[in-house]
C-alpha cells in the first residue's frame, strides 16, 4: 500500500498516510455543504485549505491524531502507520472486473479509482476542486457586433434608353487607290501627304508628250480621210448630171457613192483614234475622284509609273462623312427593324474604353445577309465626323438606341451581386440592417443596371462594402473612401 499511495506532500501535507488522504476525499464527497466550504477555503490559499480539511470531521469518520509535542508533524502518524500495519493493514482483494477496495478502521471502503482521483486532485491543488464544485454562474450576453460601414445609394426611377451595343470597325465612306492607267514617267506630284483634296484636284502628272503625239497623228489621219471624202463627193456631183445626159455611166456613179461611204467610215475610225489618243493624254494627269484625305505617296517623281503597280501612287479616303460597320447578334434583327420602322435610329460611337463619346450619327442600313456560322449580322451607321475623331481602320464601341423604357428603376452596377441562386442586392431596412433581395437585371449600361424585377423606388441598397455583409448585418452609411470594397480573399490572396 505504501508503494501504491504516494505521500500527500503534493496535496499540501508532509508525509501523511493514505488513510488520511482517503478521509479527506470522503470529506469532499460528503455533500454540497462540505464541497462549498472546500471551494471557499481554496480561494484563501492551499495551506489554509489543508488545515481546514484536517480539522473538519465527517460524522462516522475518525479524525486524525494530533502530533505529539516535540515530534515533527507527520512522524508519529507515519510511525503508527508502519507499526500498526499488521493490525490495521487494509485488506486488498482484487476480483475479476472489479476495482480494488480497502477496509479501514471506521468500516469505510474506498476503491482504487477513488484513491487515484484523490491523489490527482491533490496533485492539481485546490484549483481543481474549485473547477469541479463551483456552481454555474450566469454568462453575460456578448456585446452586439459593430455596424459595418457601407456606401448606400437610393434606387432611382427615371427614363432609361434601351440600347444595343456592339463592336464597330470604322471604314471610309469611299476609298480609292490612285493608279496610273498609262505607262510613263512621273513628271510631278501636286499634293501633300495627308492633304484634304476635292473631287477633280490634280494629284500628279505623267510626261504627256508621247500621248500628245498619238493624238496629233490621229487628227492628221482624220484630216486626210476627210479630204478624200470631199474629193469623191465633188466628183460624184459632177457625174450625176452627166449620167442623165448619157455622158457618164451608172457604174461610175455607183463606185463614187460607195467610195464616199468607205471614206466616211474611215473618218469615223480616225475620230475614234483621236478620242483614244485624247483619253490617253488625259490619263497622264491623275486627279482626285472624290473629296477625301490623301495617304502616304508610293511613287516618287522621276520614276516610271505602271498600271500594274500594286500600291499605286497614293490612296484617298473619304472621312467626312464616315461609316462604321457594327456587329450585333442576329437575334437583334427584329428589334433593329422595328426601330427603323419607327424612324431614325440614333447611333453613338465611343472610344475603346466605352467612356468617351467620339461622334453621334444614325443607323443607315442592316446588311441583307447574316452570317450563319457566327450568328451575327453587320449594320452600317453613318457619322458626320466633323472633328475627324473617327478614322478608318480603328475599332470603336457603338450603341444603338432602339427605344426608351419609361420610369425604370436604376442602381449602380456594383450594387448587383452574383450568388448561388442568381443575382441579388443588399437592401437596407428601417432598422439599419441588410436583407438579400433577388433581382432581375434588364440591362447594364455605363456603370448602371436597370432592374426589371425585385426592387421598388425609394429603397436604399448597398453599393460598396458587400464582402462583410450577410442577412441581418447592421450597417452604417459612410463615404466611399472609408469603405473597403474587397478583402484579401476576394482579391485572390490568402487572408
């Protein structure tokens, strides 16, 4: 038994026997009154607690024998325990599946499990007794969570244009590459690159002398043939009177008439040659076919220019007005056709960011064939382009206003959130808490969302700071600079 029971020094005593420790355990288990007293004494210190345990008696349990005068505390008791072990030694009996019990002088029995618990409590001290026996106290309610700062905006109600938007490619209304139709030396260039030219303005000149010589030759041939016609006509005029008198034969008169017809045909051929030579001579001067802007010159003065030159001399593009080819889904054709039937369809061209207005025009035509592979259709819009902000070959964003929705509900696009069940917004109630409201968005346009279903005019919704919100969260209105719109988690970083 001495080997199994350690000394009670861990409990506060000095060399005290296991029997005394068992009695103290029984004091603890005697009832709530004894437990309350033990807990109260524990707060006064371990020494005072152990003293109270040694002097407190439980009915039917013999108390400890006070130490003799002059004898150190615990020596006599330990000696008695050693000398009286034969008479008062506890009887240890172990049965299968049963704990070991010990019989004491007062008929008390304690199991090994209870003694082990007593020694564990002795090792932990009086604080363990306080934790086991202290009565439950009322836990105060946690303070309410602070209100989350958000940016609140009201639901606005106003007329909203119904817009179809698409990517557009700017094209010159007319574009031409100026090429020579004759071969010759480029004698002069009469334009500056990038110059605004008008229809009929001279752009360049080719050496005209060869073409002028051909024209002169053709004109001379025509004069020769016309002289022959005049001579034959004169002879025919002489022979006709002689034919009636018998001095000229009919054959002679017929030959002269036929000769005149041949010479007249030859004269017509000569005239055609003159026209061709004059035309070739006209090709020696290159002119602008329409009003437009010249591009970069491709051939310098002094070079031989050919009709087969791929790049030609220069390109001219008409940019005032200018056209934009817009691509829309083919499903939008009925909506566009209905708008065209009601009148002119306004078209607005924006820069690639979608914020800067470049020009305002109108829809001109819907292409007569949609692309079945891509499911799109091309539309042509016309813009005056007075400021020349639209330039051929660039990409722009084009919006076509097909109709206007009256008294529509509008909120910022940032207010609309995407959830598992679809789109929703946080609506701020009268108690300054938020609730989730599912919405149906009609269109999004330049930072605003038109709500077709789910909100009413005058409600207040959260436009910034949603990542900290849930249904029932208290909120407080704040300036946009004081509200964080994202967290490390929503930004793709670890918190």
